[in-house]
């Protein structure tokens, strides 16, 4: 039996839609004004091109390409009565894989509440970085794609980040981060764009639909990440932008790297390179996996006392 939606809720949704139409309905005009501002200000919109496989291999010196991602899931309700499961995967495109796993149970750690709150993100980032470093040391790929902004790794696991960065530079491995969810907020504060950003805060909203398929944008005024350079790209038919981070020391190869990223991105996709989607599929920790592990390895009495959410006992 479906829940009947109240008329009050319907009215409020319709009102919100009208507000959105009033404030953001003229987005086609905004796209043109933002593009015109870039072009009149001398900001170049670069074009990516797809390379044949042979050219990619030559540029990589036949060292191959790797991708890294992680997955986290949990059993229980709220910390400290929770078990976190972590898995990281670094995968070469020849399918050679490097896996790492970990668990974290706040209830048996000597961590305070603040450490509980950060443990999930810190441990996940550290595991991905350490797995990526192991792949780089053993495989020496030409380029490695990390899932997400490189700045996120630098903030959440600074020691592991420093070790990976040093290893990548020493081995001549190009290291990039590809961000599906761009969270930067530079453009709204940039005077030439500010008049066109009314009601918008995030760069991804300001740039939605502005770039044409195969275009990428480098803006000097937006370079505020220590050790990194950042660009925005649209590598597919999807009008949303994707962020790409690269080490400052490797930025001279940015045009070639953007071409390679574009070469690995299906045109009718959400704009993420295929190697990252492949590693994401292989690393995912599903709810079923978590339930099976807890049931098999945690004693029933502890499982019920500490890691069973009360909502699981609902009678309807």
C-alpha cells in the first residue's frame, strides 16, 4: 500500500519549483554570458582529443595505466556501536590488482569521540594511498588515476599522501585525481564571473553546461590548492563538469594528460574515465557482504548487544 502524499506537501513542492524557475530558469542565457566572460577575459577553453591506443602506449612508455578507488560500509547503528569495513583496490589496466582491507570498531579502540568522527574518512584515505603506493612501487605505471580530489587525500591522510606523492615523483609516475562531485567555490568570488553567479555558490553549478563536450578549463585565479593544479573538464555529453587535480611538478604535461583522460571516457556517460568505473565496480563492499561477514565472524550475543540497530526489530 503506497503512502498517500498530502496536498500540503504537493503545494510546497510546487512552490519550491516555482522559486527554482524564477532564480535559475534562465540557465541557457547564463551559459552564454559565462562563456563570453571567459573569452573576453582571455581565458582559454582548451579542446581535448582522443588518442589511438598506440599513441597512449607511446606516451606512457609502455608502462601502462592504473586506477585506485576505495569502498567503506558499516554494520550497526551509531559510533561507538558500529563496525566499519574498508577495502581499497589499485588496478592496472592489464587487470593486475593490489588489494587492502581493514576494519574499525570504535567500541574496542582507545579513541575519543572526535577520533570516531574522523576515523572513517582518515582510514579510508590512508588505505587507498598505501595501496596506490604499493602498485606504483611494483608496477611503475606511467599514469595513475585516483578517485576524488587529491586535496582530499592530503587533508585526511597527510603522511600517507606525502609518501605517495614522493614515490610518484621519484618513479616518474603521473598522478591525477578525478572528482565526480566538484566541491570548490572559487568562481563566485572571481570579479568577472560574480555578476553571472547570482544565487550560485559552487563552481559545478556556475559551470553547468558552460563547457562543450571535449573542453577543459584552467583558471589561474582558481589555483588555491597547495602542491596541486586543478582544471575542470567536460569529457562526455553530460553537461556537468568533472574536476581533475595534478601535481604542480607535473603540470607541464597537463594537455597530454587531459587528452588521455578524454580517450578513456565513454562519450555517452557521466564523464568519468572508464578505468575508475572499473575499479569502483570491483572494490565495492555491498550490504550483503557486510551482513554475511558480521553473521559469520561476530558472536551472536555481541552482534545483538552492540551491532544491531533497533530499527531492524520493527514489526512492520
